[in-house]
C-alpha cells in the first residue's frame, strides 16, 4: 500500500519510488528497463549475474532460455568483449563502474545501461528498446538503439544510429552527439534482430529536460552536435566471423547514412594524408635522411601508443584472441 492511499492511523510503507532512488522528483517518468534492472539487481537470488571484466557468460535462468541481465563491472584499464555467445536472446546488459576501459558489446540486447563510467569507450551493438547512460564522464558511446536517455553526464560523445531523438535529463554538461561511425561483421543481422533500420537518423535532434539553474538556455550547454571536422570512424578490431545459414551477409561498411558534411570532412583528412605521403616520397631524400625520418616517425608513433593507452589495448586484444 502506498503512502498516498494509506488511511489515517495506518502504518505507511515507503513508496517504491523513494526506496529505489530511481525517481528524483514527483511524477517523473522512468524507463521500464531501469526499473527492471533495479529489480533484477536487488530482488533476485544471489548469483543472478556475474562481473564482466573479461570473458565468460553469466546470466539468470529464464523460461525458454531467454532474458536475463548480464553485468560488465569494474573494468579498469582493460578491455571487455561480449558477443552473441555471451549474451542470451532477449537479455539486457548493465555496464557499471568502469574506468579507462574499452567495452565491446557486439550483440543484440533488449535494454542496456551504462552507469558511473569514466574515460571509457563503449560500443553497443543493437538495443531493441532503450539505452540509459547515467553519471558518466568523458564517455565515448557508439550505439544503435531505439531510444537513448542520458542523465547527469559530462563531456561525453555519443555516436548514434537512433530511431527517436536522444533525451538528456538533469545535470548534463558539454556532451556531443554525432552520426554512427563504426561497423562489425554481424551488425546488420543484429539490427534486424533488434528491429532497427539503418535509415533512422534522429541523432541530431537532442531533447534537453531539466537543465540545472545557470546552465544557460537551450540544448547548447548540455549537448551540441559534433562539428564535422572532429568526426572520425571507429574501428572494431574483430574479423573472421562466418555468417549463419539464412542470415544476412557479413557487414563490410557502416550501414547508417552519414551526412554529406561529415563525409566531406573525412575525405579532406584522407586527402591530407595522401598529400603528406606524396610530399615525403618526392622530397628527394638520400638513404641516410630516409632512415632518420623513418626512425623519427616510428619513435613518435610508439610514444603515441604508450601515452594514449593504445598499446595496452593491443595487448588486451591479443590476449582475447588467444582466449586467455
């Protein structure tokens, strides 16, 4: 019985909304997936789902072998990968407490949530219903989803293939939205499973609700569209999947439409690199100067690998491919 309906003299049970902490003001609407995640995490039997800092599977049993919640938790300075075989049909996924990590969720899911992560890259394959992102900082999120709700996130970048306008609620600051920028071999099949069309293009129509006082008017203070010159593709480093009989062929390019301004910006970058290579080739350097130049380029590249964390990612991916 709720406090709103309890009679005089009766003991009042706490409202579910107060007990969960999901609702911050009266009458607030919360996605069903958020409520479901809370119930699974707090009311189910122990062992309902396991941590996801590496490999393996863990999800609750469900009638017919479908559904459940898969957790990826506390990945620090590492890489985690979930593919079709790691996520049961109809399951949802929660990613939480990760820092300076790269998470690949290459599977169709019902709901997905990313909570309390910082300095992470998260690739979410295809979300049938809704993706929720909360309390994250400097997150790069690449996702195909029907809906997106972002709450209390700072300096995030969201590359989206999305059916409905993304919603930003509460204290969001300096976030950016951009068109979807990657692909992997099973992406189009996963889009079909999730009921998503590559033609959806609502990524540049963000809706801002409840911006904090003093944050300024309009969407600009909470979220803005990523400038075309800052757009770049993201490479999912997994290849070699064999399509199942009767399924879609292997995806070989980004199936989502990229606006012309972004395509032109990418072409400009490609032409700039080609021009630099041509200038070096035609510079007329002697063999000694060529060796010095090559050594200098390699030294700077190695320094970049170390300082950017890319070297660690290479080692992580090598271990994953070896099944360690």
